[in-house]
C-alpha cells in the first residue's frame, strides 16, 4: 500500500482537494490500526464537513470502512434477505413491527441495530426493556435464528466495519456528525458488510430528524442509494416526515407497548402506514411484490413471528414491561385543533425524563418517556388530557415540562394535513 502522511492529507482536504482512492484506503487502514491519531482524524472529519467529498471519494471511504473488518453472508439460508435502516426520529419504533412482518412472507430480515444517543431512541434500548431479551448474538446464533424464525434484531458484532465504530465515536464529540459523506459511509459500510441482499432506507425529514431540511435529506438519500447499488445491494429510500412524533408513545418500554398494539392489528394509523409502506418496499426489492402486507398485521401472522423472535433471544413476550414510578398528566387549557406538535421538543422532553442518554455509558430508564393523548390535527377540548410524562425521578419533571410546553399550538379552527411519505429514491 502506498504510504502517505496524515497531515498532508488533512491539508489537501482542507484546501478542497480530492483524496485519491489509495490515500483514503491508507487513511482508514492506519486509523483503524491506531497509527493515525484521533486528533488527526478529528481534523480530517472537520475538513470533510466543511469541504465535502465527491461521489467517488464517498464510495472509496465506504469500501475502505467495509474492508477494515469482516463481511457476513447469508446465502446459505436459501431465501432472499432484506433490511431497513432509519436515520432516526422521535417515536420511531418501526423496526419492531416491521422485521417480523416482512419475515411472514419468506424474506429473512437481518436487522443490525444500535442504541440511542440524545433525543432519538435506539432500537436495542427499546427491546432491552423486555425481560430476558439479549442484544448480543454470535454470527452463528444470528444465522440460526434467521433460518428458524426469519427475523433477528441484534447488535452489530465487533468485526463489522471497526473503522466506522472508531470514527462514529469521534464524530459525536467533535461536531462533525452532520457531514453527509461521513453519515453515508457510516450507514452503508455497516449495511453492506452485514451481507443483506436488499436494503430500504427510511430517511427522516423535519425537526425531530437528523436532517431538518428536505433538500439535504434528499441529497443524503441519493448518496445512500447509489452506494448500495454500486456495492451490488438492491437499494431504495423513502423520505418520511419527522416534524411531529410517530405514534402516541415515546420512550423505550412505551414504544414496545405501542409496537405490540400494531402487531395485534391496532395501533396509531401513522405507525401502521409507515410500517406497511416500508414492508412493501422491502418485499418488492426482495422479489416478493403484490402481497397483502396489511393483512398479516390484522390476522396474527406478524404477531406470531414477533413472539418467536423475542423468545429466540431469551425474551418473554408475555412479561410485564417496566413502568415508571412517577407520572404527571397535563391537560389542554383551551378548545381547538392541534396545529403544531413539534417532534424535537417531545424527543428532548422524553430524554430529560430519563429515556435517553447524553453519553454512551449513561444508564437509561426503561419506563420513562411521554404518552401523547392526541396527535397533530386532532381536536381537543379544555380539560382533556394532552400528554403524560413518566419518570422514576420526580426532579426530572420540571425541565421536561419546560421543553414539551413549547411543542404545542392549539387553534380554535383549523384543518391540518399531514403527508407521511414525502418522496422515493431508487430503482
């Protein structure tokens, strides 16, 4: 491998120059080995944030991160595989009903998920609120569960894209999280290394999302889809609204509870709509078009898969979920229509109640969070419950209340239309 100098490459990117394939390979390889220091990679991450990368550089960065570790392969299953990745949001529990729903139709779902940081919840944190459930599986356990059940949601093993793990932690503390080349290479290095045959991306747009701006979100979606397709993975993306929370429940155990309602044929209409849309997209890419996805939620087939999936990972699908020790309900002070219900404010309130973490090592409260009693566009009367806050520590109520108060606007008369699916990218 060609030899380079980290400082030389930092200066090149700072000066808006392209980095060659060889330079990117050298940088990622030596950073993974610890021969490029964290402070040097921090400077490079900032240079990339400020000056960007072209499509070739992003592809090279992604492939170098994949090559830093192992690749999984599920060809032995003899069935198509499909996965979904969401860029995260408030009340975004879609993975939970989605994985078992897709598995109903003979498509295996290897769903490698993460933990929450800040105001967006992590899928693994939610599932760990189920007594006994475990996130860490070996590659062999994962493959067996896919063969037996058809779906698995678990933590990514340490062997998958180790360069990304190092760089992800660095981005979080250096103000470089928003760089599209770094977001794209982070997401796609893990998903391509995971070995799925097809991938659907749920790119959230709005106040509660990573990407607040539609144009930026669309740019990210296009880059992600192109990276997947270049790597031989059938890839598409849906851009979906995250200006207001998904569903009525935000918080770990609360979101599991709502997911089970969806699997039982009920649940909020917005959660059902997104789940069905993403399942349809995944099945289309996996070569199973034209199936009645919604029917599998109504008739119990998806619930059966959920129970099998949770049980296979040591969880008890019948166990009582954790409930917070304290709660506080706030009522509407006027009659009218909810014309604003800001996702970010609700997400931060949930986080302040103990449902999220500020640092990776922080503990979380499984029962903490927010239940909304009405959604955007609903009519409320003075005295109706508006939302309930949950926490184990009453001292947390004040700061959470200060935040969520600003989430709402109620107008005497209004009609509010919400479009959930904003666009689609891909073949």
